[in-house]
């Protein structure tokens, strides 16, 4: 009887240790995924801040780029044909 009880207790202890091991593996996996998502979020925020600062920059290259963009947008708003011309067939 004592051998049976000892075997039963040892099986219960094995089950508890197995559950603890699975919990540790789950916690490590969750931490790795959380770290990956956090890293991607911080990279995105850093990229957005850098682009915003570059866009607001008064550096001559950025000023010329901005003027070029304004010219292209203005050309895109113009009609392809002159007003009053014959319609395309």
C-alpha cells in the first residue's frame, strides 16, 4: 500500500513539473512574440519621426524636392486637352 501511495505521489509530482515546464515554454514564447511586435512598433515610430523631420527640413535638397512635387501636382491638375477643342474620337 505504501509503495502504491509513493508511486501515486511521484506521478502527481511529475504531472506538476510537466505543467510548470509547459508554462515556462509558453511564457518564453509569449515574451519572444511580444518583443518582436514591440521592436517592429518602435522601428515604425522611429521611421515616421525621421520622415517627418526630413519633410520639415529646410535643407536645399528638400526645398528643391518639395518644389518639384508642387510642380508635378500642378501639372497633374491641368486638363489634357485645351478647353473648346474638338472631343477625341
